[in-house]
C-alpha cells in the first residue's frame, strides 16, 4: 500500500524532470488532415459514446479512432477488458508495453484526453504517445497539450463544438 505512493511520486518526479524532452521525442509532424485519433477515457460507456460522436464530427471511420481506458481502480473480473490501471505502470516513467504496444508505436494525428481527473499515469501515457497534436480539458496539465478547452468535462457537446471550431481555424480538418 505504501509503495503505491512512492511509485506515483517517482513517476511524478520523472514527468517534472523530463516532460519537455519526452514531448519533443513523441511529437510527430502531421501530413495534413486528421486521419487517425487516439482518445483516453475513463470507462467503457464513455468510450462508445465518444467514439461515435467523434466519428461523426471528424468524418472518420470508427476504426481510425483508438482508445485507452484508464481507471484508478478496477475489479479483478474487469482486468481482462484492456483497462489500464496504475498497477500497469512501473517506476520512473516506465509505461506498459504489453497492453499498449500497438498504440505506443503508432503515429497519431490527434490525441484527445477526456479524463476528468489529472492523473500522473494519464500524463505518462500522453507523453509516450507519438502524436502531432494533443488536446485536453482546462483542468489538466497545460504543459502537455497543444490546445486546452476550458469547460466542464461532463459537457462533451461544448467541448466538441470548441474543438471543431479551433481545428478548422488551425486547418487540421
């Protein structure tokens, strides 16, 4: 129990020291329009609704939208559903390669973090994903994202409206 706090602290120290270097290493040059998206969500129900909504808004097929489900605690029977938890992370910024191998090696045009809580482990995932453009909510770590939408995380329609508006202005879509 006490080691979970030490592990979280070691990962936070790693992020504080290396966030700029990791961002530069994981940044990818976009070749135009958004063709593939990675989203980070809190649960399976959110995932389905968000993927459907983003698919319609960005006019992308749903198979071009990859998801990572992160939950702070998971019951044993749910562990096989591909849910990432703090137990899946190592010390000093190590990210699980078994569960996320195909996601961490693929290049994305857009990463959207739908997390309702600013978590050290979600920040590590964001830093290790190779992506051209990162988007998050206003309550998240502002150093890790290219674009922040300051709104309530439960109001997804407002978030999506603002996201589309600014992606058009930035000529990403």
